[in-house]
């Protein structure tokens, strides 16, 4: 999750989406402006990704949540 200066949200989104590890990138409301689902091989790669995101212009903070178990993924996006 990435917190960005409002003047740089578009640039930060383009930066995050340019990283090959970023599988899904979402613009969000609330405390964080960007949420990205990434796939990395280990903690070293995760830390490297986090550092590259921190270097993007306008980025104020990067928070990382690590998924420890996959319960369910449904690729369908039904609208109810």
C-alpha cells in the first residue's frame, strides 16, 4: 500500500505499474492511495521492490502486508 502526495498520484501509479512484480494495481480512497498485489520470490526481493517504490516521486509511505496462506481466489468479477 502506497501513500502519495496528491499532486503525484498519477505518476506514482505509472511507476508502480511499470514494475514487473506488480500483478494488480488499484487506486484507492482512504489512508493509502495505491494498493498493489505483487509476486516476489523472497524477502530480499520484497525489500528491493519496497525500496524502488519509496524512490518514486511523491511517495510518502509504503506499507507491506505479507500473505501467509492463500484461502480463495475467484477471478470472476460479478456485480451484485
